[in-house]
C-alpha cells in the first residue's frame, strides 16, 4: 500500500469512527428552551481503555476554540462514563476548576459523587445566560455557579491549548462534520 492509499484509508477510518461514535448521540438537544446542535463527540482513551465519551452542544457548530469559549451563550458538555473503575481521586485540574467556582458544600457533594461514578453515569455541564453554569449527574443537580466562569474554565479543560483531554478528543469536539 502506497503513502496515498494509506492516508486515504486512515482518513476514511477516522470518518467512520466519528460516525459510529455519534450514531447514538443526539444531534440536537434543548437546554432551557434553547436549541443546541452537536458540535463534536469523542472518546477519551487511556492505555487502550475507553474511559468516557464527551459530547459538546452549542447554538451553532464551530471549530474555533476562541469563539466557542469566549462567547457566553448556551452550551452543554456531556460526559458519559464508560468504565466501572474510576480512580478514587478527581483529576487535579478538574478539582482546581471546581474548587475555584463552587461553594464548599457543592464542591464536597461533587467530590463525594465523583468517587461513586461508574459505567453508564452521565455528568452534564450546562450554561445558560442569566442562570449560570449547572453540574448534574444523571439529572440530579450537584453544583451551580451563577456566572459563565465555570463553563469557560471547563471548556478550557477539554478544548484549550493546554487541555487535559487528549489531542484526539479535543479535535473531535472541535472539528467533526457529521454529514460525512
């Protein structure tokens, strides 16, 4: 197989993988009466194990990090846990963001809940102007931040240049075209 054929096969595989990942993810959701579209979906993998699937919903698809993060408009980031054995301690960068923006009681609730996460659980990080950012687990509210700062910092964790998410997940959340 020549270089061109290899590249074509690799791109085709990525397109197929993206469609399979997105196959059972809604292409549109409603958040507080606002229609949001799927911006991207991908899986975070660590040591060949799928840990969680992330899906980002925004009012209009964009692959531009600055416009996605810089604009305080409705957004929703869903994290579906895919494994049963989550590490007992919350990742340090998540911990810093939550401690910075949540009150002590909300942070304690979130931290205790994190320890019990397992396959099938869905964390939801939503933002609505005038309402703020809300964290839920399987529909139950865990924490609220009245401003946009929490959502902005969470998006930075997944989309920023120094994101803790893998480059593959970051690219999947920012760039896919699901009409392929």
